[in-house]
């Protein structure tokens, strides 16, 4: 949505735009809920099994339902009222947290481990709607000229939740226990539903005749796969997170190598996000334009080097430092990729393109967790993490070679709407 509708005032600058602030609150609270659950589930499962592969299975239990639902979620976001879908997703997120609280409160939790994975599968289905709803409403409440700063502020909120969520989850597990921690996550999800309910937007007009579901999904896929810059940016981020998913092994590192408690787990899980918050604040003030593609490639390379350093560390402070550095690099990647996505996507495809972005990016965290857990079982914790960082560096080199348009990208090249709908 490049301009305000006829007869309406142009959207206010990001932080003076009430609808955008409410949308940021929705994003903050949904991610807080998700992250608190992630810390609690990881601690619960590893305490019950002492098996890093079981940590990886948490990611697999979420990503498979996510894959199945995400394409249809994007289609629905392009066809139905987006706020209502967002509210429904928040309610679903609260229900899954409540189910996990109920499971944790029973004395036979260990024998009901399959129920934990079932609840996580439901979380994956619900989460498929969160990103497309946010991205579609993002373009409705902001002017196109504010997309870059809006993406930076969105990244700051996203990463702030990744700082606060793990810290809140780790402290809550240590002080109040698992059941109370899941209850906190449910409350955050319900708060997110209230926040998105306050977002006032004019939903885009719907056509009387709707394109068939699978044809519509295929149209969005063709657009993404025909746009070299967008496809390369998504693939680069996906494979970097897939092979560099060391943070999923943090409970095992804390217990077996660093020999600390759940509070230290919160520190490690929060460190990458703290770095990303810092760089997001900087980029909100100084958006990237020139040499955006090269900056993206160098940032992902730095992420790979940081993961190698984390794998070799034996001290908590040094491990946290390398994860902080990985967050700085990942924060640059997130802002650049998000800005490309918003500038290059036609308004009528935002839900479908966002769902494809979610499949590339959102699911890579869970697949990365499964990959890391599997490799840790085969090679051991340290070799698995170091290998993942090395593979990430290889991915950067391959992307720089195979996607010259990304390598030469300046963000201004994506400013014209006509360029956004033309496959390079």
C-alpha cells in the first residue's frame, strides 16, 4: 500500500502512528509468548530425557505442521480480514501454552512426553498465521517511504522480545516452575490479541470471484522464485539459520559443557537478540541503502564466524559474547531482508509472499534445531556447532557467486512500485 486511500490522511511517521505502535505490541507479545514456551519446553524435555536429539525433535514437531499450514495461511491473509485472523492466531497460541501448563502440572509428565510434542505441533499451525498477518498490516499502516525505518523498528521489537522472552522464561522456570511459566506465555498471547484488535485499518476490497486456492498459492510462489534478489536473500538467510542453529543446543551446552542452571540458559538465549536490538536501533536511525547486498553477505559471513566461536568456547561470558556478535550480524540480515520483502512485494500478494518467507525463514529455526540435534548426536556438541558455522560460510560464498544482482543491490533500486512487480 503505497499511499493513503483517497479521502484519508497519509499515515503518520512510524512511532507517531498509533496503528503501527499497536501492531508492534502485537508482534512483541506474540514473540514473548513463543519464546517463553521455547525456553520452558527445552528445559523440560532435556531434564526428562538428557538427549540432544529430543531437543531437535521439538523443532521438527513444530516445523512439519508449519509447512503444511503456511501456504494456506498466506492465501487466507490475502482473502479474509487480517485483524480477525490475527486475533484467532493469538487465541490459538494461548490455548497451546495452557495445554503445556496442564501437562507440566501432572505428576506423570515424563510418560506424557508425546503430549508436549503434540502441543508444539499445534503451536506450529498457529504460528503460520502470525507473520503473514503482521507483514500484510505493516504495509497498510505505513507509507512506502517509511518501510525501511518501519522494518528496522519491527526488527528492534522482534529482537527485544527475543531478549526478554528467554530471560523471562529462564527466570520463571527457576523461580516459579514450568506450569506458571506456561501460564505467563498464555497471558502474553491473549495480550497480543487485544493489541491487534485495536489496529484500525481499512481492509483492501475483496473481489467477488476468488482465484482457486492452489492457483493463488502457485502465483505467489512464481513471483518469489522469479525475483532473483528476493529469492537469494531468503535462501541466504534460510541456510545460514539452518546450519548455524547452535542456539537450539543451548540447554545441552549449559548442562554438559558450561555446567550452569536455567538462569544461564536465559542469558545465552537472550544474547543474540540483544545484539540484534542494538544494530536494529542503529539502522532505524541510519537505514541501509547503498551496497545493501554486499552488507547482507558480509553480515551472514560474520554470523557463521560467530557460531564457530560459540562452539569452541568453554566460558559462559565468552559464549554469550559470540552469541551477541551473531545477533549483531543477524540483525543486519533481518532488516535488509525485511526491507527487500516489503519494497518488492505487490500489495495483493503480501499474505502469500509472507507465508513463503515464513517457510524459508521461520521454519529454518526449527529445521536448524533438528539438524543441530541430529549432528550433535552423531558428532558431539562442539563438532556439530563448528561444522554448522563452516557450512554457513560456504553458503555465503555460493550465494555471492550465484546471485550477482543481490551482490550489486542498492536498496533504491527497489523503490519504484513498477520494479516490484517485474521479475528480474
